[in-house]
C-alpha cells in the first residue's frame, strides 16, 4: 500500500504547477526542457512523486525563476489559506482567461470602471454573507 504524499511534496508540486501556468508552459514543454515525460511532471505537480533537489533546480532554471520561490510562504501556511485559494484561482483556466481578457482592454478608463464594478460586487456579497452569518 502506497503512503500519502508528504505535505511539503504536495506544496512544492502546487508551486511548480502555479509557476508553470503563470509562465504559460505546458507540462510537455517543461518535461522536454528538463528531460522527463509530461506524466512525470504531472506526478511532481500532484506531489505523488518527490522532486529531488537537483531536479528542482533544473525546473526552476527551465522556468527562469529562483528555486527558493518553491518554498516561499511555506511557514505559516495554515494562517494563509485564503491566499492559497486566491493563488489557485489566478492560475486556474477561468483566472487565466479573465486576466487575458482584462489585459486585452486597451482603454485604461474602462479597465478602471470594470475593476470598481467587481470590487463593488465583492463588497456587496461580503456584506450579505456577514448579515446571514
């Protein structure tokens, strides 16, 4: 029976996935850059396969990022769960599409109005949720 992945392996895997998505690199492309299959990248990202220190350095180099970024904010993570949820959204398909569409709007005044609208909706939902609570 296979044991559960260690929490650090899962967290490092999530960081690899997030950085890869932000960089716009596919699992296949990252695998090609470091000499492994895309299936191996999937296993790293899920935390089911532990990433060695040397492989982590290769991954960081392939994405042009500092290897320390894979360990940022690991301490105190439980208190920062809300930030983790936000980070997951940013690199989700929906988050990437939203950012891409927003950035394609050239008129800064329109972007500002959209931002204010979204902030107002979020504020209204927060007040409504607190009133129910």
